[in-house]
C-alpha cells in the first residue's frame, strides 16, 4: 500500500542520513503521516456463516476463513491503536518524535517502537486481507469444479476470478510468506487424463 511504501522509503532515507551524514550542512525534512485510516467494512461474519451452511463439505475453505477473520480483527486493533500513538507522538519534542516515528533511539537512550510495530502489523494484516481471500476463491473454484464433474452436464457453470487489477497494482503478497497454507491448502492442478498422457507421450516419440 502507498502509505506503507512511503513510510519505508522515509525510514531508509533517514537512517542513511544518520549512518552517512552529509559533509555539508543539509536540511532533512520528515513528513509525519498522521492520516486516519478508517476500518473498511467487511462481511466476514456472513461469509463464515455461508461457508458453514452451504459449503460445509469443503473443510479447506472453512479452515482458511479462520486466519482471514483473525486478520480482519487484527487490522481493526492496529488502526485503533494507531490513533492512540498519534496523540503520544505529538507531545514529544521534534527530535524525539522523529526517533519514535521510526522506532529509533531517543535522546534519553530509550527506544520506542510503538509506531513502527503498528506499521509492520498494518502491512502484515493488509497482506493477509489480500492473500487469504485469493486463496479462498481458488479453493472454492476447485471445489466447485469437482462437484461439477460429479453432476455432469447438468451442473451449473463454475465462475472464475480475475486478479489482474491487484497484480497490476503490485499488491499480491508473496506466497513464500505463507508456506504452510501453500503446502496444505493450495489446490493442486488436476492430474492429466489418460488421453492427455497418451498425447504427451506421442509428442515425445521420434519417428
């Protein structure tokens, strides 16, 4: 998200200025981003109820909805605490305010990581809020396709989900950060049919 990237950039620039101070007197500007972030509206309760009532046979979908619910609760807590930290930061002298804003050592030697920890949590929970719905959609689509195979031609068409807009905005979290969910819950591609295997074998044969 844009706010997180701007915070990280400011942090790296400030630390670089401290580690490699300029040889001439230079004015460094820190922009404190104290904008309020309202908690987005979600339908997680309705989603979990629907999963339990209508997709109870898909245990993976129900299991993945749990960390999604936890992530939403965590995000709400972080956004609430962030407002409280703002009030404390505004009371500090400028030098200590900058240090506390970035989680660095203040003039008295103390290190206050309250705000930096909240920003880390904010980024993490936002990633969860993107990753788990995407995984849930993939699980439900795979589940729907399995049911469609059982019902045959009378089965309704299983829809698809496009992640193009999220990908173009570079917002898709790295699956490497979710190894257990990728291993245990990510739908595996269907095994090739006998016909597909024969065609593949024929394609590798030399005449």
